[in-house]
């Protein structure tokens, strides 16, 4: 009896020791490891954050209340150089000024960049020897439509990150990946899948909430492009632009140069319409 009580006390003591000493040590080790892992992957997360801020900023810099140029939608293009990737081009919707409803921000981004490369090539400048956007990333303020998703797919874009979901015309890339081959007359997913991600950024939540309220007020058929002319939307884009201007890199060893170049590019974006290269 005494012996078993001794063992019980011993067991209790051991449990207390593990609880007080052992577990916190394990937790501390895990915590350190997860911190290392977090900073190892955070540079990419931060690059996406900066890229997304740049896309909002490009739109804000050409903000219009009347859509005289096109809709308040735009995008920026990230090259495929992994650690050294940088924003190489920007584009905004120009449907109105061109009288051409194909002129979405992403279309002009992709066409415009390849046209610029070709013009530089003809002027004997050293440019990447590419004819498509294999491995590139598109940051866009509004979820891509079917037209832009189709172009991204054929141009081998790696992924797109959007700063507001589009309940009407979104999920085009996901629909291309639907596998209906088990159904009569079904199809396999479309080749060259492009990853589509909703940006993990506060402005995305704000814009989606704002549009949802707008639809409650003006009915389910209210246009997202009309919401994007509103003062509420303008203020959200302005906040993103302000954040970018004040932003300091959290992983400066990797993202400082990217941030400086991004800020420089955004500052060079004019309010006015910029035509694409005349060769296309
Ligand atoms: Zn589009």
C-alpha cells in the first residue's frame, strides 16, 4: 500500500515536472522553429502584399468618378525571377476611351508588356527572350473575368491574386478547372491551370463588404463597376495607396529593393490615359 502510494506520488510529481518544465521547453522549441519557418516564407507573402498595394495604387492614381477612361480596375505584373522578381508593367481598364470593351486592365497589362519588350528588342535593348508570360504573376484589383482568365491561361501565367471578389463574373479560372468528364458529354479540366487567389489584405474585405451593402441598397443587379466609382470605394483605394507610400519592408534583405522599385513605378503612373504601343 505504502509502495503504491509512493509510485502514485512519484507519477504525480513527474506529471507536474513535465507540465511545468518539459512542455514549455517543447513549446519554446516549436515556437522558435515556426518563427524561422514564418520568416523563411514571409518574404513571398510580403511581396504579394506589396504587389497588391501597387495594383490598388495604380487605380487610385487614375481615379475617375465618371469612368471617362474606363472602369476603376487595374493590375500590375510580377516577373518570374523568383527571389529577384519585380513589377515590370501596369495596366488599367480603358473600355470607354478606346470604345472597345476588350480593354480590361489585365488584357492591356499582358499585351502592353509583351509589346514593350518587342519594341525594346527592335531598338537592340537587352530584354527577356519571351513570347508569353510563363511563370508570371498578375495582381489585379478585381477578380479576373472569363476573357482575362482565358488570356492568362494561354499565356501560361502562373497565378493571379485579386483584391476584390466579383460575384457576377468571377471564378472563371476555377470553372476552367472543373472536371465534368464523368458526366455524359463532360470535359476534362482545361490545360495550363492558373492559380487564382483572393488577396489576404484588409482592403479586399472592405471592398467586398462595401459592394455587398451597395447591392442591398440598389438591388442584386447593381453593377460592381458603378460601386467602384463611389466615394466609399475611392477612400479604400486611397488607404491602400497611403499604406504603400509609408510601407517599410519586414524582410528588408529580400524585399527592400523590390519595395523601392515598386514605389518608383507607382509614382511614375500618370492620371491620364496611356496608349499601348502602336505596333499592336
Ligand atoms: Zn477582364
